[in-house]
C-alpha cells in the first residue's frame, strides 16, 4: 500500500521540525558542555574542557578544529553566541537543511585550520563564533554569488543586523579570537561559492 503524497503544509512542517531538532541538539550540546565544565571539569583539572580548544601550531591543538566550536569561556560567552548561532544557522538551513551541514563543515575546517596556522602562540581558541562568522560569511556571499532576489534580500537583512560585527575580524579587541572570526568568515564565503547554482 503506497502512502499518499505529502501536502505542501506537511512538507513545510516536517522541514521545520528537522531544523528545530538540528539547532536544538547543537545548542543543547553547547549548554550541556559548558554546564558540565563549570560544575565538574574545571574542578578536576586546570582549564577544564577549554584545553580541547585550538592551540596554534601544536599537533595536539589540531583536535580543537573539531571541538573548539562546542566550548565556551563561561556562560557570558555562551549567552552572547546562542542567539546569533540560532538565527544565522536557521537562515543558512532555510533553503535546504543540507546547506547547513556543508557550511558547518567548511567553516570548521577552514576556520579551525586558519586559527591553528596563524593564531598567537600559547593561546587557546574556543567558541561557536567561528561557526557564527561562517554562517554570516555564507549568507552575505551567497547573495553575491547566487544573485537571485531571495539570496540578496537575506544578505541585506543579515548585513543590517550583523554587519557591525565584521570589525571583529581585525585584531582590535583583546581576548577576542579575531583569527577565528576571520577564517570562519572565509570558510563561509568558500561554502557560498561552492553551493552557488547561478
């Protein structure tokens, strides 16, 4: 017995559930790791889970390419990243959920390796801002590469709300990983070019 075809509303509802689940799982992992770090791991060893961040030019520091976006330097850092991650991440997956995973991969790889190559010695880089800047770069540059009305409209919307943070790709603020912001943005731009169908 064959299933009846889904209506447009059913398709939209299914995709929306998938988007909510995906973002929810990632945000829950951010918060769960930070709560565990604050309550347990910082009492077990110096630096807690943050030692799994990107440590430039140290072979062991390469593990941070995978782990760093999930770690944060306290709840204030995590709170500052939560809303932009959810909003920009949702805009990335709005057209296709697969785009979100592809952009995340490019951003983690390019952003993480860029930080590892040029980051300050003896520093540790953590935070979802690498991903946030990757999503920002993707949404901005997709408007340039795709050049259709929806992509350009989203790019303008994103620039209106988040254009001011682009200054943090320069080394102007102590304690902020401008390298992560810069290479995350570059990773997102590369993903935009790769996924362009113009």
